[in-house]
C-alpha cells in the first residue's frame, strides 16, 4: 500500500510522515507493508499518483493553482484528502466538488490518520473488486 503526501513545506511533510509511520505503518507491520512517498510539486505528485492508495494534498504548490492541483490529482483513482491552511467554507466546498474525499485544516487534523487508514482500506477493496467504486464528482 502507498500513501502519497503532496506538500511543498518539507517540515510539514516530514511531520505528517512521522505521524503516519507511528499510527499507521508500524501497527500494520508486518502483515501489511505501507510505503510513504513525499512530493513537493504537482509535477512530482503526478509521477506517483497512479500507484498511490491515498493522496494527502496541500493545495498551494509552487507549480500550480489550487483548482488545477486538486483536479489533476483527483483525475486518478485513489482518494484525495486535502490539507489547507485556510478555514474557508467556500474553498472546502470547492475542494469536494473537484474530487476531494475529505478536507482538513492544518493544525486541526484530529482524525486524519483514521481517515487515511479508512481511505486506504476502501481503495484496496475497490481495486480487488469487493466494493463498487464511488462515483466521480461532476459525472
């Protein structure tokens, strides 16, 4: 299984990675191997998105605008969980309309690991044919 963290702030990405290792990777080992990839730009993220089971996405990347970022990553199959520094309801609704499964405000991420784990499990069930794929937004 693979978690893709798309975050241009290296410290924030490493903090998420450490939290995921402690709360997801270690408890699942050795029965389930979970790899964590970090991308700092949209270009890097697109190179890894097709093989991710879940993507944690910062909208404000240096090589993209928020709508392009979420639309580009959302075009891939895995669930997309958006992390944003803004507690703006209109932006959160826009994220959901463009394909985000969940939206978290940075600093208010209680429950993020649970949502990541649930999203990974759902993705595995869909890819193995045990569960129907959720409909894409806007279709």
